[in-house]
C-alpha cells in the first residue's frame, strides 16, 4: 500500500514550523511507511525545509501564498496517482494514535473517503484537518482548487470543501464523529477513548501546549453528555 500525509506550510509563524517538524517525526511512529508531503512557499525558512528533507519529507515548492491560498495546496495530493491513499492534516495539530485507529477502520471499510469530527466546534461537513481519500476518487482536484476564487479569509478552504467536495463524497465516506446525534455503518464512534482530552485536529502551540480554550469546550461538552 502506498499512502501519503499532505500538509500546507507557508510563512514563518513558529507554531506551524515546529508543527511541521514534529508531525514528520510522529509520522514515522504513527504512520510507518507513509510519506509526508509539505507544500511550501518561499517564506518558509530554508533551515526548516532542510530539516524536513533530512527527516524524509517530500517538499513541493509553491508560489508565495496570497491570503489563505496556501491552505488549499494540501488538497492537490488527491491527484497524485503514485499513491493508493491520501490524508490531509493541519501542521499545527499533531498526528495521534486516536486518529490512526480511525484511519485503520476506514482503510478496511471499503469506502473511498474518510472524515473525522472530534470536537463540538467541528461542525463543517468536512474539516480541512481531517479528510482522507482513495487517490483518483476525486477527479481533477487541482483544477477544482484553481477554479475556486474565494481564498482570502480563514476557513475559505473549508467552505470550498463544503460546497464543491462534500456533494461529491457525502454518500461515499465514513465519518468518525464524537458528537453525532446517531450512529450507523457510515457514522461511527472513534475506536479509542479520549486521553487527557486530546482530540483529532487539536491546535498546538510551538511549546507543545494545546490551545486551552478548545480543550475547555471539549471538557464541558463531554460533561454535558455524561450527565444525560
């Protein structure tokens, strides 16, 4: 099986640069045998690119990100026919065994696409930090990305996923969802419990401390569920 993890990396904000390095290291333990790819612009420090390459990451140079254009680059991996499977993640999150166990369920499910929603704020049809697919199952992803003009604001990438990609995959995906109103063959609970309230797609700072507000929202939601 040939599989790849795709990230966008643009600019020089420390939490993203650190996240790129840490996720590449984590991939060797959590996704052994999978490749890591980073779509980068010229503002990413050369020493960071060198470190990523030394860790075995694949680097794709892109034009300098205009607004939030860079967020879209990671989706282009869906066109790469060298791979059987692809997943897209955020550089400021961390790969985890919780997501890997969910990915394993997807891989044996036979469904072409995988979604994850692991937090009360994960309300978009597709979270940009938690989508995977069979290569070739979405035709001409790069063409679709280039045709989408709204790339100037935060979450424009998830609006693209909701409007353009979700209608194509909604009946062909399994969704691991911690807060679904119902469960069936395609909408599933995560196969592992929360550990220390860490969740898939959690944003992490450059000092490896999770963003506390997100964790507090999760804890509150889980307490509410337990009280019912």
